[in-house]
C-alpha cells in the first residue's frame, strides 16, 4: 500500500541554522571531488559521514576530517543498494541526531561508443549515478521531513546537458540526475527542503590526471577560462548551496565549468 501524499506546508518562518549546527552525509567521499566536499563542510563546522564503497579509503578520509574538530564517521556504502541507502540515513540520525545535508557525489564511468557499449555497463552506470542518487535522496528526505529542514545537493555534470561522445551511459545518468533534482525540489519545497545540483566541467582529479596530455589540452581549449577546475572549486559551490545564503534557491543546476558550458 502506498503512503498517502503529504500536504505541502510552508516553513519559511523557521529560524535559519548555522553551519556548525548541521550534520552532513557525503557519498563517494573517500577521494576526489567527494573528499574535497567533505573537507569543506567539515571546515565550516559540520559533522560528516564519509560514505564510499571504498571502505578503507573512507576510513582514512574520516580520520583526516576528524582532526579538524568535528565528528567524521566512515561508512562503506553501495548507493545502488536500497538497504545501504537506508542504513546511511539511519546512521546519520543515530550518530548525529539528524541528517541536515545530503551530497550525492558517488558516481562511476564505463566509457565506450554507444554501438559498442554493453548492457551491463549501461545498467551499472545508471545504477550508481542515477538510481543511487534517488535511493539516498529518498531515504534522507524521509528523515528531513520530520525536522522540516534539509539540503540536498546532487552532483550532475555538463555531460548531462551537452552530451559526451563515448559516454552515453554517463551523460544519460547525469541528465536523469538533473530531472530528478527538479522533480524532488517541487515535491519537498513545502517542507523547507531544498534540492539543487552542481554540474562540474573538466575537473582535475585522479581519474582525469591519467588522461593523455593531448586529450586534456583539447578539453581546456573549449573552456572560457582556459584551465581545468579543481575539486575544491566544486566543493565551494556545494557549500554555498547548503549554506543559509542559498536558502531561497531550489531546483537549480549550478554550472561549475569555467565557461565550458555557457
């Protein structure tokens, strides 16, 4: 039996919370952009659950963040598994008392031309990038609705807007994340929960550093600022969207691409 629809309500009069009063969950937070986001939120005084399928690396990141004077807890999570997504939200509530912020960063690639792409690679990427974002958002939103406060930020990509040759599965998953963001923003706004997305462009991470120089140069040539971005620059955009300064922003996609997408 499906649950009855929850009538919308306006909690705009609720007192704003400071960063230090918030508890965050970041998926895919063991390294790269996810780690930069977790570190940035911790620097703002937030407790952070460091979620990643790479359990040992998540533990290492959590130890680093724990040295910043906040609580940081690692949790090995397969975001495409409904049970793991539910456990993630439950852990935040059990350990911190609430889940105020969810950053859906976990994502993978399995690149190939569309005509050569296997069904398993299509399903795997959609399962982690889109289904995982949905499952974690669903679990977190159920808890946020009880407190009538929440901030959800989904990591999309300019690929989900422009499309990318050789990444049909990845681009489709990120386009889906954008549509999911807008739909959930409409559904949850009445409970003072904002849902936004960040769409990074060419960001220097462990994965992109391994690309041939000719490929990196070709990407940079298309960027208005003529350089690649850093994980820390993406993290700043995420922090803005979960901060009190962005409390009247929801359903938007913040382009963090240096002008790759204009």
